[in-house]
């Protein structure tokens, strides 16, 4: 497992009873997590008086934030030379997945070592953690997400990292339709990143189902790779999907044509209190 253990502004303090206690800069948040199935403690009781906000899941779906102390509408956290804006979102999110730091490190190292201009396509790009990481090492980025709110949030993160003058295009569109248009246009990319949801809807209510649609999308994206592709990374949070599935896709559609190396695995976060690792997702990576 690849562990995101180089954070200074984020700490996974403790996990128990289906919840995780986290420090985001100077704010302590308590949020649910389905991977935490040990029930030896109730964290709100153990850390009474120290928690700034607690997200409660509703039995009817969704949930809500209970602010136990004053919490700003937005605050910043730093990872190495990157800066991100954190906010309390619906359905427990904060706009950033800290375990993704292991993928950011991979991308930044590959781009830095390429010693040539690198053009990156970031699909299902969310609030732009990967986009900011790639920009920081001199790559140009096309950032695509079907949610205007998430794309606007990426703009905030780019500005917070003082990268607003770097070459990035912000696209609000259905990913599959955008990729199809890029193929027709003959555009090429040296690196492709995607973080597909299990299910979703595009900008015009297009339906996405990862089990039905991911293989075709990866195959389509191979038509966008340049003559000297650098890497192709798929990150995934779909419960029950094996990282070997992602590896198989990349071997079948990318490695056969471009050679290189395909790897896969889990990503996780270290739990400060217990020294355990919380599994947080899977990845498949092809690199030249």
C-alpha cells in the first residue's frame, strides 16, 4: 500500500466506531468512514471539547455538519508547495482527498524528470488537486469536470498556489463527450489522469456507470496519447473494485501499444493514535 505520510497540515488523528478524527491545519473534523468497522471507542466522547465540527450521516440519505466551534466558510491547507482551499461540503466532503498526495508525488516526479514540455489531461478532475500538482512542475493542463462548482473550486486552488498564470484550461463538460471531441480535433496529451465515480451524471444529465463505461473510456483515451506518452493514471474509490482491474485495463489498452510499466495498488493514510493504516482507494498507473 502507498501511504500518504508526508503531510504537515493534515493528520488522521484517530479512527473508531465508523468515524475518523482529522486535523485540517488548525481545525479538527469528525467524519464517517465505511472502512472503519472497529467499535472500541466513540471518538466524540474521547475527544470531547477538541472537535470543531462533526458530520452526522442521516438514515434517510445525506447528512449535515454540526459545528461545535466557529468554523470559517473556507480555510487553506498546504502540501509541500501546493495550497488547497478546504470547505465543509454536503455528504461529508471537504473538497480534498489527502491520500491523493501519493499520486500527486508520482505525477510531479514524472513531469520534473521528463525535461520537456508535458501536456496533461485531467478527467473527472474535481477540485483540481492533480491539476495543481502538475501545474506546479511546469506542465500545461486541461481540467475537465461536469460540475461548474468543482471547476470554479479548482480555479481557487490554482490561485491559492500562485499558479494562476500557468497554462490551464477549465472545461465544464461530460467527460466522454469531451474526449470524443478531442479525438476528432486530433489533440494529443503526454499524460492522462482520471478519477471516475462509480455512478454519475454529466453536464447534460448523461449517465455514467463505471463498470459499463470505464473500459471504453480508457480505450478512447489511448487515441489522445502523444507519440511520447509519459503516464496514464486511474484513481478509483468504487467499493469492491480490485486495483488489478485498473492494471488490466492499462495493460490491455496502453501498455500493449506503448510498452512501459504498469503498476497498481491501494492508497491509505496513517492513523496517528494506533499506527494502523486506513485504506482509502485504489490506483492503476502506466508510465513510460
